[in-house]
């Protein structure tokens, strides 16, 4: 089978099983190529990994469902969530906050970050809540980007490694920070209490922000897209 035909067949298989728990091994087996060579060939021909392709497709589908007026955000979180087989490292600015009042002061942290010119070092693709003790008093919040190990870490910035988890992904649509804060409230007041098969896996919560330049009004745009990632595990 030619590589182009194999890739086409693999993509068809992925699309038909996009909400299922399929692995690289499953896909490679479907096209009769070893996982090692299939991953290398897929990335070479497509420009991204199989995992990246699957994640982008799931998020695109999630965004499409979000546009339907009768669809609840909390209902699609696990449907288009994903497994992260590897940990990943981020670089950014970190500050501790008390849980009480954090909703009001974290946006100020972002404002200060950009006013100080730190956006040239960290654009702010992620906002990461970290509370490894899973207490109820304070937590660390990080304005972060994916860390490039060939780059020096600027003074005042740190790197953090986020462990591998299964993530429930909650899409948010609308002006910031209200849209994300609204979804976050629903996660903890509606979704988590109603979970039957899963539970909170660790003291992390990741906010992922789309590029504001893609929207006429930036993060204030009514169609601005962001996500909340919650680590979960089987009960």
C-alpha cells in the first residue's frame, strides 16, 4: 500500500472512531504498518503527529457542537476529552493566590504580565492552576507557554512539568474572562458532583487560550474560543 493511501485510510479510521479510545497502535494495525514507522511517516507527510491531528479534530468537533444552542458545555467535555500519554513542560510567570477572591485578582495578574512587557517572553497560551496538595487555602497560578528547551529561561520565569493525565476538555465561547468563569462555575457546581465513572485526578486545572488576533475584538469578542482542561481518572 502506498503511503498516501495508508494515510488516507488511517484518517478515515480516525474520523470514524474520533470519540472512541483509540491508540496509535490501533491505527497503525488498521493500515498494516508498524506503529514506529507509521508515526514517522504520518508526521513527515502531514506535518504533525497523529496525537496532534486527533486532538485538533476532537476540538473542532467540540467547537461545532458548542455552536448548537441546545448543547450543554458540560455534556461534551468527556466526549472530546483526550489522554495525554506524556507529560509536558511549560515556561512562565508564577504567583500564589488564595482561593477566596481569586476570580477577581487573577485577571489583574494577566494585566500586569503584559503591562510589564513580559508578553514578548510568554504570550500566554495557558493559564495553569496548580495545587498538588489539593488543599483549600491557596494555589499557584502560572501564565505559560510550551517550553522550548533550546531557549534560556528569562529571569523571573520558571518551568513546570505537567504530568500525563486523561483530560476532560470543556470548550468556552465568548468574551473573557466571563465566558471561562461561567464554565468553571458549572464544572464544579454541576459536572463534578454528577460524575459517576470518573473523579478528579490531581490538583491541576489548565486554561487554554486561542490566538486573540484571530478575532475582531480579541479576547473580548463574542466568539472568542478557549478551553478548560480537568484531569480525571476512573473511580
